[in-house]
C-alpha cells in the first residue's frame, strides 16, 4: 500500500485523500515555481489512529520520494477541513520548518497530533465543524531572503479593486505571526499604481547550516525592488484567475527566484 505520493502522482488524488492545502497546492504545480516534495495521505493518518504508529513501509517510501531533493524540508498540515472557502484554519495546526530528512517521520506524527489539540478542537466547535483527517504536505526547505503574503483583494475593506502585498527580509514566519511590521504595498488594479507604507524590521529569521536562527537587520527603504513587486503582483493575478476567487498567497524569494508556497481562498470576500 502506498502512503506517500509524488506531486505528479498526487494530482490524480482527491482532496479527501491529500487534504485541502495539498489539493490547492497541486493546482499551482507545475505552472508556478513551488518547492518540491511529496504528500502523505489521509490513509496514513487512519493507520496511525488505529495502530498508534506509522506503517513500517512509510520510511522506505519517504526516502524513495524525497531522495532527489535537498536534506532539509518543511512538514506541513493539510487537513481535510483546512483552507476551505469558509474556514482557513490558519495557525490552528502544526507546521515545522528545517526538518532533516531522517527526522521527517517524527514530525509527521507531531502534525498528526496537532489535529486534536485543545486549540484546534475549540476552533472546530466554534465553527460547527465535524471531524477531519490529517494528510501532510512535505516541501523542500527554501532559505528565503525575502518573503511575505499577498491578498488579491483587500480583506479589510472587502475591495476587489486592490491587492495588498506585505514583504519583509528573511523567512516568512515573522510576517504571518505579526512579530515584525512588514512593508505594505497597496496596488490599485484600475490605476496600476502602488502605494508603499514602509514597515519596521530590526530582526529576521534565516535558515543557515541546517538551522533557523534570528539575526539583526538594518532596514533602509523598500524591501522589494520594482521588478519583484511587479512579478509578485502578476503571478498573484494569474493564481486568482486559476482559482476563480480572491486568494491569500504565501511567497518567498531565494537566489532571484520567486517561490509560491501556498494559496487559499480569502474567507468573507464577496
């Protein structure tokens, strides 16, 4: 029995088998530049619940599917309720970055266990949601020099004429968690103008020599160049057209390459 699938193989599977995050992620592949990896199925989670252990075949299948990539990965939740049009589950389940290949199995278990944490169960109860399962999305770790999010509609003003781009130096965790104030680029689709509001950043996270660490940064001016802004906006527009709805997109830049990590519907946008 297969418990893990390559991206090409997983494109043939359903959202019930690979989870909503992975299902949406595979819509981006291979049209957009995404970090490569593999997907652990909901059947693996079922096995874990029943046996309280991972199947012995999983380790072999992990090595087989990930052998052509780097040594470090992110191990991400992809539950069957997560990233739906009604409920994002943002921050409710566990994601781990900089995981060594030989330790991936241990972190798959940690992601499985986060499905029934006190916080996630409270979220499901508050939103009247039933039980779900936990496939896992594994991506090669990208040591981003710049990263952030872009909303293809203004989620605060419910305005589809505007895109809101946020960017900072380093890995994206400090942006999505609100630890630093990122640069804010407000793009008007009608006038094609970008209004910049500079953020405040005196530290950043980097991934170096197999470890995530915090270092100081002296920020002067815009984090992004004009070409980078235009590229992110262009790809965000293409992604919105692909999904046919406003999207919340996580991205990163490394070695002058733009990576797309995730796209999910913006809840509440009309």
